[in-house]
C-alpha cells in the first residue's frame, strides 16, 4: 500500500511516498518525471517520521549521509546508477562519464544521465551531485537553482573547520 506526506524544505515542498512503510519516492514541486499525484496513495504522515527528521538535519547542515531503508524500483541498470550515486560523498561531485566508468560502463554516460533523471528519491539518492563533462551544472529534474542550492549546502557542511 502506498501513502504520502508533504514536508517543507529550503528547496520547496517535498512529497515523500512510502510503499508498504518504506520510502519509495521523494519528489519536488514541478519536478521533471514526477509521477501523477494519484499514484502516491492517501496522505498519511505516520511512516515518514525518521525520513522527515533526517531531511531536517540535512537541510540544517547537521547530516551528510542518510540512513533509511529505501524501496527503489527501476531497471537493473537504473538501480546500479542510483547505488553508485549514494557512494559519491557529500560535498563532492562526479561527471556522468566518471560515474559510467565507476559502474563499468565507460561508454554509457548518456544512459547514466537518463537513469539519473529518473531517480525516484531525490536528495537522499544524491542525483544533484552529477555534473556535465566540463563540470557545469546540467540537467537536474528539480531545476538548476535547486541543484545549485543543494551543492552549495553540501560544500559548506563538508568543509573541514
């Protein structure tokens, strides 16, 4: 059974979706590839307490990694890309080509970009940490301004003091 809730954040409202009590989606307003609202199920905040707490800590600069069970549904290739995204440390970035190399598919930079764009759990699965080949901010489903905000937040938080 799917349920959802909406939480506020510095990048706007985030819709959290759970499938059988496990986080299966995190979508921004006006996000590209956002599923239709009717697929999110009834509104019920109960399964999202820990996810909400960890997101609040992240946006407050007190958390650099998420420790939540996730229900990522996609193709095997997409799940490989999403898993590799979670290995990019907070405050660091990679290019689509570098990630393709890391997963053993050096000619698949475009496919990595497509899989990245279909990431169903934004922020927590950090698709914002991927950049274009020359390091430019490109193609973020939540919008370039949100991507810039998330990267700047992570750079501030991860800088040695």
